[in-house]
């Protein structure tokens, strides 16, 4: 039973091509070509294509979620958060294609995505507060919290990578096991459930990335604003979970 996307497909000396790399390139190609196809004939008139209509719904939905989570204008965060969401959801949705293995079921891919978030947090934080204002958050409320805050930065990055990897990989494992016992109906149901799970995991990853970025750009608003923001984030996630 081979369920790992890291299985080598081709190797020559130090160059290695495995399924993770191949399917990542495939997802990237789909996103690039899909973006070109949808945006090549954008119009502001009353009659728009189905692709543009879908794109507008997606963009407006992402902007509303970013605004609700961060309590800020979504413009600066939209390219990064939107790219994360689209890459993860496309990777997961293609799992219904026979022979395909989602790159997000490889720890190398999820670690790379989490590293992008890890790098983006200080970039956005410094852009909003300056390097001095951003670094001050590591010694709040006391300088004794410095090592704990630093460890927290790395631990939440690790958790972000492992959470996505564990959820996607577990679905592949369960599906492969059930395929050996019931080769038809149960795997179909598992694929349908996997599509829902894949979308939810993409949403959660994007929301958590926005939460981490928002925490780095809202420090100067004070503890009351932070508590209100965290409360709003919790309510948003609870509402989405109940609706799902």
C-alpha cells in the first residue's frame, strides 16, 4: 500500500523527482492557467462570464473573512492569504483524480507552507509597526516572557504544518485501508468526505495564518482590542464549524 506522495519517480545523480514535486507543479500550472483563463476577459458590465462570477464570489468571500478576522482592511493581506487558500484547496480537491496524491499529504509541503506564514508574520508586523514596535511584543508584558514568546513563534509554526499534514494524510490512510476491504462504495463516500475535509482544512489554515499576522499588526491597540479580536475569531470559527 503506497500512499506517500514522496515516492521517487525519477532520479539522476543529485536530482530527484517525486510525486510531491510533480503534483505541486501540476497544482501551480492549474492555478496559473485558470487565473489567466478567468481574468483574460474581465468586464464591469451587467453581463459577466461564469468564471468571473465565481472569481468575484471567491474574492469577496476572502476579503470579508480577512476583514472579520483581522479587523483591518483586507487589501494588503489578500494576495498572500488568497494564494495559500487557493493552493491548499486545489491540492486537496484534486484528490478525487485517480493516481493523484495531494502535495499537502506530505510533511515537506505543509512545512513549506507553514514556513511562508512564519516569514510573513514579521514582515507584516514590521511594515505596520516598524522593527522596534514589532520586537517589543516579545517582551510583553514582561521581559521574562521573551523566551516563551520566541518558542511560541516556532511551536505554532510546527502546529500549523502538522495539523494540515495530519488531517490530509489520515484521510489518505483511511481511504487506502477501506479500499482493501470494500473496493467500491465506501471509498466513494470517503472521497466525498475528503473533499469537504480538504476545503475545511484550507479554510482553517488560511484563517490561522491571518490570525497570526493580525496578532503581529495589532499589538499597539491594547489588550482589550486583542481580546475582542480573539473573541471574534473564535465566534467566526464556531459559526463555520456549526454550518459545516
